[in-house]
C-alpha cells in the first residue's frame, strides 16, 4: 500500500483483504476495457468503408429521391412550342481553296428558344497542312439578329493536316422573340484560305514548316 | 503497491503500467525525464496542455505574419506562395495542434478525477497518443523548408491544387494521418474510461457536463477521423500512384473530395467546440452558486448537435452546382442546429438568472464566450441561407464568422478552464488582476480584429489573398492593429500561468465555493500524483 500514502483524500484503509477484492475487480475491469477497445476500433474500418462507398451511395440516394436536376441542367422554360423555324445550312469555299466543306445536317426545324447542335464536315484535300477561316452570313439578314450561336468555329483559324477530316459543331438557338414574319433562316459559312504570312503570326512553328 | 502487485501476473499489459509508476517514483516528481515513459494521466494532461500552448503561439505567430502582410495593400513581407502556406499551416496548427490537444489535455487531467477513477483506461496508449503528435508537428514545421514550401491549398486541401503541390503537401498529409491516429486513440481511451471506470454510484446522468461533452466529442472523432484519413489517402494515391479519384483529367471529380472532406469537416467544428461547452457548463454554475439549469436538456442538446453535424456538410459547398433540393436540405438542416445550440445558450443564461454572481477571471471568459459565440452563431445562420452564402462564399465574412465561433468559443473556453482549474492542478492561485487584464484586452482586441472582417466580406474581399483592392485598406489596417494587440496580450496569460506555478499564493482544496465536482469536493489542492486508487462512493 505504499502508493496510497500519496493519496490524500481517499486513503485505502481496507488492508490486504480489500486489496485482493480490488485486484479481482481490476482484472475484470481490464477485460471489459479490452472488449470496449475492440468495439470502438471497429468503428474505424466501418467509417473507412463508408468513405470509400460514398460515390455509389450518393448515386443511389439521388436516384431514389429523384434528385437529379442540377442548376446547369435545369429545364429550359423559354421554348416556344407553338411554331417551328426552318433552318438551312450552306457551305461555301472561297475561290481556289481546295478543301472539302459540307454541312452534315442540311436542314433542321427548330422551336424558338430550343437549343440545337449541328455539324459541318471539313476535309483538307491538299497534300500539306493548311489554315483556313470561316465567315458566317445570314439570309434574311435580320434573321441573324435572332440567331444566337453558343458555340461556333467561325472567325478563328482552323489548321488541318494533309488529308485530315474534322467535324465542327455549331450550337445555337433562335431567340424566342423572333418576329412572326420570319419563318426560315439560312446560315451560310464561307471558308477562306489564310495566307501563310498571316498564319505565321497565329500558328506554331510546327505547322508552318509543312506549308509550302 | 499491494493492490496492484496481484494484478501483475494477471496481465502483462498492466506490468508496464506499474513499472512506469514505480519509475516515476524513483525519479521523483521533479525529474523531467519521466515525460517519455509516464502513463500518469496528470503528467500526460500537462504535457498535452504545454504542447498546445506552444503550438498556439506558433500558429498565432503565423496569424500575425498574415495580418502584417495585409496591413496595407501590395506585397510587403511575404511572397504570395508563402502567404498561402501560412494561411494553410496556421489553420492546421490551430485546429490539430492547439485546440484539439488542449481539450485532450483537460480530458486527461479531469475525466478520471471527475468520475472517481484512478487513471485513464489505457495509460500506455495515452502516452503513445501524446508522443505521436511530436513527429506530426515536426513534419508540419519542416514542410516550410522543402522545395515548393509547405502546403498552400488551404487547410481544406482541395484538389486540384493539393494534387499539384510539392513535397510539402505529402508531409502535411502524413502529419494529418499521424494526428488522426493520435486522436482516435485518445478518443478510444476517453470513451472506455467514461463508460467502464466510473466510481460506484456515478451514473451517466450524474457525470459533470465536461465528461458528457467529451463522451460525445470522442464518438464524433472516432467516426470522422477515418473519413478524413480516407480522403487524404486518396489524395496521396492521386498524387503518386496514378489514380484519378479527384483528377478530372482521369475521370475523377474534385467535388467528391469536398463532399468527403466536409463530411469530416463539419463534425470537426463540433469536436472543436463541444468540450468548451462542457467547461463553460461547469464554470457558470460555480460562479452563479446555483446548479446548472436543465442538466438533462444540456446532455440531449449536445447529443443532437453531434448527430445533426453529420447531415449538414453541404453548406460548405453551396456554390459547386448541387441540385436545388440538396441546397434546401442542407440549408434547413443547418438552421435546425440553431435549436439545440439555442437550448444551451438559454440554459447558461437561466443558470445565471438570479444567481449570486461573482466575476472572477474564469467567469469573465465564460460570459465573453456566451456573448461572442452567440454572435458567431448568428453569422453562421446568415451563411446558412443559400442565396446569401452564394455571394458571401469565400469572402472575409466567412473568416469573421469562424473566428467568432473558434476564438471566443474554443480558445476562451480553454482559457476559462485553465484559470478555473489551475488552483486545483498546481495548488497555487493565479494573479486575479492580471487575469482580468488578459480578459479585457483579449475581448476588446478580438473585436477590433474580427468585427471589421464582416464589413470586408460584405464588401466582397475574398479570403486567402496576400494583396487586395484599395477600397479594403482601412478596415484591413484596423484588423491588423487589433490582431497585434490580441496576439501580444496572450503573453499576459503565459506570464500569469508561469508565475502562478512558481510563486502563486496557496490555493484551497475547494478554491471556488460553488464548485461541486469530485476534484473539488474530494481531493486536496494540489491534487496528489495518484488519486482515487480506491474509488469513492458517489451518492
Ligand atoms: Cu459546417
């Protein structure tokens, strides 16, 4: 009982018998502590597993609760379903430009306000890398005021390697406030060849060397 | 030693426990070398507290560097990369190095005494959980010296920035792993002690509030630390082993890290505050000379705060483009937490109501805690509103908010605890006048530092930037001046503690007449090295 002498408030006055009882109690306590330790340690792998399974868990919960619409995918409420606008796509090449340039979809009918994506296909038939640039135009001209392009390849240099074919998308919508008297719009692109000195200011040296 | 010698044959585990005790006695309490081998909960408690005091000043020094850089627009003192590292490591040190170890220090000192146990349930593991923190701290400090510097991604370690950083990020990740392991061991120890070692008659609903808040905090820690470990391990494999958990280029999703991180992160903020609630719940009744109002509702409120903390993490990421239903859920769930928190504030005020109050330093810190923490809670409610948060996200308003809950919340809770229990720990009294100076200087300079940051945030100043637009100059200057007063007035605290230990007036066993827990009613001051070797009977 040497240690109890340090023990101000709770002196152990039970003597040897008390000590024995206490010792038995303490083995019991040690055992209980150990069991508790294993139980609590079990939480660690469980939570690690939970962490690892968060992706499928989220997917499942969102599916069950029907939580799918993010802000980006919110429903477009601006579509005017009462009318259709006929859109024609035209492709032109400037003189002496030996590329092949065609619209993949030549014609679509679209509700004002609805988003639409079509493609143009361009092929470089020359035996070396060439750079071109497309310029759009509309008919009727005021139709262009209501034709909003979200994504387009025009006005920026397009460099194609020898024989390369590329699909270039145009994403657009026709403004919902388009006047009733415009029922059709034609969109025409004309590809111009960018001369080499101009291309040089815009392009990497690698492409330049291939050009004659 | 007779009572425990019988035990030696029973378990080898206990062997070392006794040896360490014997060892400590051979060297005497004066021998400092016992800190390496000690398994005594009071030794380890003190070691935790000194460690966290040291880290508090290191983290505080970093904060002052940050405020010095922001004193005026332009780059004066540190490069932007270093600035980023400073904000990151300041947060990591304050959270994992100062506040959490300080609470664990109090848990070690107080829990065995308050429930009438001789020591913690796993004394050797206790020693180990303390010493694990030292290599972690060294890793964090050393990361400043490696090429690329310390992690600069903010303490949240968001990818892709944390995937791009240098060796410093790896060292930070390793440090957090180690600290996490230390916290888990500490928590297991605390839960086992509280559930298995209570004295006869000490039922769960008779435990002092500090024990209750720690029981709940410890469960929170075991539950969320592995989640953090999982998240940063994935970060590590993304960095070095070609996985793409969070790397968009490989099909991963950086938002996923935010979800996992904040599933840890929100409960973490309650880990930082609940033990302070416990300390305050013991000090306010003492100096009101009334029992705590609504003890049972305090316990249930603490438990419901802990449970709710698992379902509100989305409020940290309202701007990532989550579904509107998700935003609404997280917004209402977050606001719901104000209810149990309000219950607690109400109970503390009701405890003081018509009490015979006296305003010693610990009580001053607790009243300061009540006022300032409530303010921080309100700005939290403001930030919980989705449309408001979308404009205030990542501004200084957020910085003001969490410093209002963490400094007067966690830190003042700890300061109050130190002043309150110092007479019990050391047997000597601190200097009351100096303590009051410490409180008032802290209270005034804290508000000078952080209140203007609300204005800066509302005006749109982003957080984590070393330079800013001219229109923010005035309030930044005010904030920096406040920060320096705040920082240096903490030296009064150190001076007070040290002079109390060395030459304070003799303290009584029951220094505070209103104190009712076992360490005050059953033990002398200073408490002896071994207490409650025989459990007291609690009526
Ligand atoms: Cu949160």
